[in-house]
């Protein structure tokens, strides 16, 4: 396709460009007013969408613009669009919400077909590992359902990406003008003087400053050190509750703090009135290597400096070591083309979604629909005939009268946006007498889930405080099977166990002083996902209850067991105690009332069955509920006897005879055998040799058991556990390192 079809329009004409009947890819700096300009144009549209990846950003846009539009609606959850939303002139919506609505396109086509313009903000998230697939598929579906739709894709960090322009059939609007100019300086430093340079900058040139750091621990330490120097500071990261984050944001807006230390959570979305942005860290740890920040992230962060109406100019300061020759290339402002995330392992998911949501009935139709994706424009040509055959062989598809049909289990999974291969593996685990901890653990094993990472220093806490509290059959008897069936690494598995423990804290305040690192936005998403997962499993077994529970369960016991298990799993996510979770089975009791009964000493079926109506009336419950609940609780107590509760604590260990710091570094080294008793160790700053239990490094010569000797031990299996001997504890160090 000729490049002439994708003209370049410069800043001087940008005000009038939106009047033309084109789709646009808008590349303009943060703070340039592209969102304001786009929303102004939408006022003249009969119906339009503003799609954003972040709930916080959607809420902020809604609050700012609700007085400007006669009929503006906000959708950030999974609610269905009723007549009120269908009549809205502008809907501000998150991508995942729009994806769920479009999946039910037959019901919503009447208003989807009337949408004139859909704005997709932060379009560079197409290459995000966690969000890119959903973003791309949502646009693909929209383009098919509404061929007359105009799409405005906006970002501060895209270049003239021809594949993107061809996909959207769009013109490129490039505008490098910022109402508040951005002045960038390089701060060169020698080893050991980085902190003092930062302190001097903030103390000698005071202004509203945002400092980006890649480690949450360093964020907290830098803020404390600056506070000790008399500089007012605050921190912003995913470990803060919503309430604390709002307090920090208010502090900054009121000018009550000088320096905000933040992790990349502030890279996009929320706008804080800071005049200066300092990029303190340009490298981040990925697996066992250090990677340079991407040009997109680099400029997204710098773009936070300078707010219209507050500042005459924004300042960006970039810390670069005198020995670093790579980081300077980030200043070139050359953005690579966006890379589609609809690749390889996602091809099968694309197939399942196309069939499950009635966009296609045959393999050729799926191939045709794939042409509406960015992946196709970037050269991907999956062989869907082969993918279909593989899915048929595994029982997820069948062909009937030359049309493809999803199996019952595949359709149940797709309807809840779950991977059928994963979901079918989950269902087989319910033949055991599993607990609510097991139920949620299975949910977190989904390939779509990114658990909160487990850090080396948290292993002792996991062993001493988390694992002893987990009631699990699968962790006791099937843990190795879980790794194999769900293709999960041992380290990811330990992260899932940590995440499971964090999810039991329904109130964010309970985790604010936790000794382990959390991520509240991620936990919120996972909690919503797990509620959907529980409902999907519950619907599945209601249709075929004989697949649920051990073989010795009769039909009534299976049905009762399913009800109790689902209630206990939901109660876990609401932060209720194990006994109080069963109260959710009573009609009229939700998480708030269950917590109220728990506080009053009636937080179990046993206690509630013995309560008098008068006691419940004193708690301000209605007469009808106060009379009914004790009797209903007694009935449930009797039913519970038919389903014995499984109790088994997981057996793990975190002990080690090695010094922690050296052990951690040893995990990153590579070992190669040389001769009878020799080893070559690489992966550190220098290569070393170990021969006959002696190393040539300075640490060993100083009398220490060095990291190279530890690496040799790990290589030789000294810290490995004999997996065939079930009575032995699993050493968390070997699981965390992946050396099992």
C-alpha cells in the first residue's frame, strides 16, 4: 500500500485536522492538549467512545468532563449496557469492559453500529504483554462490526508506524509542540556520588519534583533520607492503598511536598502537577540481566514535567553514569514500531474467541478475520487449519456439517475469557477433596495472570508465616503435578502462593505495614478475575455434578460440597475467617453482614444457630432475618456433616547454611565442569575457577565461603531435594531459584 495514503500533518494544521473524515494516529507530547482537543470534537458527535486502559484515568476524565457533555457515561466494570448507556452521547470505558460488551455483539450491535468515533488512548500499550492482546482484539472486532467507524489512536510515544497506519487506515498527525516547553539536562556522575548529586539538585534548586526509581525499597529509603535532610517528601507506588495514594496526590496538588519518589506506576495515566522529572534509574532487572529502559518509557516519564497553567517550562534531568555509552541513545527520540502481542501461543486463543463469540464458523473465516489484526499487517500468517486440527485432536473442537463447534468445556471457558486448555486442566483437579485455598490456587495458575513477584528476602516470611496457614490438599500431595500440568516454573509457583496469601486481606489497610511487598492494583484485578473464575467453575459443575468431588461422594454430598467450597472461596477473597465464610450460604448475608456477625461473636454457623432473634435484632437486623437465620444455620450445619472438611498444612522449608547475599548472587552464575574436580564459573563481573574446593577469587582468599563455591554446590545438587521422597520438605531456596 502506498505511503501517500497515509499523509503526515504537522502541528500548524492540527486544530482543523479532526474535521476531516479520517481515522488518525496522533503522536503528540504529554501535556500538549491532544485529549482536550479530541474531546472538544466529540461534542459534535451523535455517539462516541473514549477507551482507556486504566480505571484511574477513566475516572479522572469522567470527573473533569461530566459537566461538558449532556449525556456522558462511565463504564469501568463488567456491567451490561442498558438503555441509558445505549443512549449516551459519549461513553468513557476501559478496554476490558468494552471487550466484554463487544463479545456479546448481537445484543449490542444496534448501538455499536452507530458509534462515529472511538478514541483509543495510550495506543502504545498494544505491545504490552498484559494488555496488548485485549487492546488489539477489541479494535479488530470494532473494525469488523462498524466499518464506517473512525478510530483516533493517541500516544506521546509512537513514530510514523506504517503497519499501524495501514491497519487502522489512518493518517498520521504529528505534533511536537508542547504548551509548556520541556528542557532536558544530562547529569553525569562517577560511582559513589549518584545520591549526593540528587540531593544537591533538589536542595539547591527546589521545585515540585518527581523522581522515578525502579525499586520500591529504594523509593522508601530515598524518601526517608531526604526527609532527614529537611526536605518534604512522599512516595507513590503500587504498595500504597487507594486512600494513601489519594492523600499523596492531594499533597502534591496542594504543594505540600517538594519531592515525590515513585516507581513506574506513575509513568502514564494520572497527571500530577510537577515541574521537574528526574530519571534516577535507567536500568531495571529482568530475570538475571540488566536492561535499559525503552525509549517509550523514557519519554513517557519525562513528559510528566510541566503542567499547563502552572509552569512556564518543564525540566527533565537524566542521570547517566560516566561509564555508560548506551543510555544516551534514548535522547534520540526514535520510537520503534509497535510490536503486536497476538503471536504464537495467542493464535489458538484467537481461534477460540472467534468461534466462541460467533465471529467465525470455519478455519477459512478465522483466517479472513485475522487480516483485521495488527499482527497480520506485521507479517504473521498462522496456519489455522493446522491449529484447528490440533484443537480437534485434543477434544476442544469438533466439525459438524463443515462448521466448527467448541466443545462444552471450551465454550464455558471462552464465555468467561478463560483459556480452554487451562480450564480443562483445572476441572480435573476437582476430583480430589480440595480446599478453598486449592480452589483459588488453581485460579491463579491461569496463563493470563501475573502474580505479585516473590523476592529473595521474603522467603523466610513465606516459610514461617504464609505456608503454615495454608490449608491445602494439592500442595501436600500434588504440587509437582501442578507444575507439570500448568507449565509453571517453581519460582512463579512460589509467587502464586504469596499472591494467594495477599488476596485474603480484603481491606487494603491491613496490608500497609506488611513485611512483604504487595501490589494493590494487581490484587484488585486478580480479585475480580477470581470471582469470575469461581462463578465459571460453579456453573460448570452444576451441569455435570458427577465430575465434582471424590468417587465416594453421593449426589447430595457433591452438590453440598460444591456450595460450601464456592462460598468458602468467595469468603476468602472478602477477607473473612474460615468459619465466617460459610455464612455467605445463608440468604440475606453478604460480606458486610458476615463481618458484622463476626464482630458480634456470631461469625460461624455454630454460633449463629444458637443465637436468639433478640440478639440479632440488637444488631439492627430486620425481624424477618433475625427469626430466620438461626434455623437456616442449623439446617446448613447438618448438611455440612456430609462433606468432611479437609485439613492439611503444606510442608516447606526455607533453611540454608549459606550466607544470604552470596547465595543470592550464586543463583545468577553459570557453572561448567572442567576435568575431575575443576569448574569454570561465569556470569559475574569476572570469570573464576574452582579446583578441589578452592577458588581463585579474593573473597575465598579472605577466608569466606564465596559465591563461586556455592554455585558449584548448586550445580552438583547439594541443595537439591530428592523429589521421589515425599516425606522430605521442599526447600524454598531451590524452588525460588528454579533448581529442582
